[in-house]
C-alpha cells in the first residue's frame, strides 16, 4: 500500500533526496544521509503553563532538535522521535534514608546507601553494586547517568525522522523544579509535543521565537527508566500529536515504585531511596536554592512512616488517566527487573488492552532496561508516525524471550490460557519444608507454623536453607513435565503477630534437581494495611488477620525435574525496612493459600506434580 508522499521501492540514497520515506517490508529505510555534517541542530527553550519554582514566570524546558538538511530541501516534513530525561546533566551526591530501624519510625539520615561515583556503596557492609553506564540500563534511582547520546539520531534521521532530546524540569538547562513524577514534570514534557504542533512557544538563547514548520507534528516518545516513565505520563494527558510511545522499564505509578501494599519497599539496588532522594539527585539546574522548599515537601508528603497511599501518590499515579491514552503503546520490560518492577508494565499494559488502545509488549530475560530491536521499533514508528499501514496491529501482541534466550511470539500477554490455580499449604512434617498442593488440606483446628524475623538474612540465603526458623517453605512434588506461569501470583495468608507492626514477604521459588533455589518473583505487604493501602490499622498482638497481596507479575517455565515453592519470611533485607530481629509471625496453614496463573490451570499443575 502506498500513501501520498511515501515511496515503497527499495531504492537507496542517490544524488537527489527522496520526496518521501522509502518503505520496504513495512519499515522506513535508511535512505537519507548518515553524515553528521548534514544534520541541522537547534537549541530551544519551550514555554510551559506551570511555574513550579515560584519565580513569577512560567517554566521553560530546554530541548535540542536534530534534523536533516536534505529532508527540508526536498520539502519533506518529518515526524519526531522524542526522548525527555532528568539525567542528561548528570546527578548530585545524595544520601539515602536509613532503613535499619523499627517499623513506624521516621529516620533520616543514617546508614543509608550512598552514591559514590561509579557505584553505590552500603557503608555497613562495604558492599558495592556497579551502576550500569549503558543508556539502556540507566537506573531510575541514584547513580551516574549518560549524557545525551546520538543513537536516536543515527537510527532515525536516515529514515526521515527528526529527533528531539529535552531535559525535564529542574534538571540541566531547564527551569522549574524536579518533583519525582509530579504533575509539573508531566506538563513540562508534554509542552514539547505542544510546541511541535504549534500550541506552545519556544525561544532560542537570544530570546527569539523559534517555530517548528519542518515537522508533521506526529511524535513518538521513547526512553528507558525515568526516560520511559515520562512517555507514560505524557500519554496519560491525551495530548494531540503524540501518536506512539515506547516505555522501556517504565513506571506506571510511583507508589508502586517506592511502596508495596502499604509497606515501604525500595527499588532493587537502591535500598533507602525515596522521592526526595531522587528529586535531590536530578536537581541539576544552575540555581541550587530556588527548589529547596520543593524538595523538603517531597520528604514530608511521601510519608515513609506509614507507607500509606495518599494524595501525593495519587498525583503520581498515571493509571488514573489511562483512559485518556490514544497513542499506540509498545511496552518493553525485563522479566528480572527489580528496579522498576514488572507490575508497572503489567498493570499499564492490561489497562491499555482493556480500552482497545493499540498495544504490544516485549518481555526479555534481562534486568533493568533492554530495548526491542530496531526492526521492531521501526515497524511501530513507521505505522504510527509515518502513517504507513504495515499491519503491525495484526502482529502477535507479545514477544517474549524465553529462558533459553529464544524469542517467541504469542497472541497476547498474559497467556490467555493461563488460569488462576489455587494451591494449599500443607504443614511441614520433617521441620524442613511443607507441601504446596492442589489437594484439600486439613480444615478445622488451625495448624500453626512460625517465622522469627531476622532482617539481616537475605532472601536468597533463606530460600537456600534446608531449614531455618526465619522462613517457611512449601514445595510441590518433583515436576514430571514443564509448567508455565504467566501473569500475577496472589497470596492469601491467615497470620498473627506478637507486635503491633511487621513485614510480610512471599517468594515464588524454583528448586532445581540439586535443591538450589532460584527466586522467580516476590511480593510484600504491611499487615496494618490489610484492608486498604490508604489506611494503616495497627494489629492487635496475638489476634489472627488475613492479608491478601500480589507478587510481581512474571512469565516463567518451571522445567521437569524441578519443584515449585512458596517461601514466606518477614523482613526482606534488600527491599523492606529492617527492624531489630526477634518478632514472631504465626501462620495458620489451614486458612492460607497461594494462587498461581498457570497455563492450563489446575489440570496442568496436577498432571505435572509428581
């Protein structure tokens, strides 16, 4: 199919620039110049309708525009690939919150994790975690970040697109204040789309107005981590002109980044970080005082004491406005991303799917970051930015990298054949582990097993332990065939506590033939939020309560010869507040279950459970 101004031959670049993009196999071809001397660069400041630094004038967003001379010479208007980031100017030294304290206490600063150049260090153990420097692995949290790269220019300019990089409010050369996902940051990023469509003004360094007659006004946003979160935020405004987004390892609700079911839970690798710490890190504009009160308000409003959902978090919940999204969304996420956890991708994708928004998901075996291939991106942008009907919307919706690193296409995700499979917890008979079973277990008089909290012990250590007073384990039989999980596991526990507050952590574990544990996914809950994430209700020591909570979504195949297990513990060293060891949690196994989304449902589990 040929659109006006779109060539579909396989022609390559020659002396005369094409009059339009060249489309082959449903993708825009690199037929324009790859010589950087043929790039036009502009630096602009785009006016926003917000004054987040309170200086009496509207904030301006700094942006860099790159486009090709030859496309303009040929009279071709270009769609735009746009990335916005708070990281282009680097970051400030920061100190994370101390997490070694009792529950329901506010403590800062202390022995928190600290940024030290190219790594993050835990002063208590001198353990160092490398911070990835690759743009695709850029963390949302603290750590060195890359400056503006030219990978987008190299990929997209030869295909006829223009490229825009912008700095989020409060960072680099942009004005305003950083608010870690606040409304002003969304509006700042949105204003760039408005300018590209003639609805906002921009100015050069001399104060002269700059317009964008060179663009079609069709914009595709892309980015990883915070840079991928801002596309979600802007899409949730429903802004005209934003036709496609590719959020990679992106946040869909900031509450789910720093909290979980009422518990204060860290992003993986950044124990003790919170919105104020991240806001301080990206506050890189020249004026270092004007936003002081804004950063202080973040520290107050985020409420690290209760972990409750409140108006602060509601402002940063893009799920509230997912109904406004009309841009085609290609979600990309690592199945082993414990920084921006998989819940962000899963709940965003599910909501888009339910509303009929054009959607596709790419899930891979890596951690934080990881973009789809250029071909996958090209088909998406060719369809929704160039408007060429390559039928990408009829492709399989899910592209999943399996455990052996092969890419498999599925019609949709989670797998439609996955069914909620409720499994019971049979108590231990040998003091080592109980049984995870689809059979009915004892009812009537409670069968109680206990967990003694010790936050100094890591989850992996507890999962590997043959026996431990600090965890309970419930294992299936040895599998006679493969069992695939696809979706979100749910946990329902009947528990009592010897103190008014406690952490509860659940792990889904794969035990191999040698008994080695691999943690597949996990979840957390504050029992004080057993009724609502918005309201803390202290527990009465000794009284039993039910806690229902989700684990992080996943897609995983348990192989024959392995065992599926649920491991329960209290505090999670790498994620939760770490109180003094000693509190005791009691589990009533007769009234506790776990529900797994198993492809083929209960029948598949039963058939494979040896």
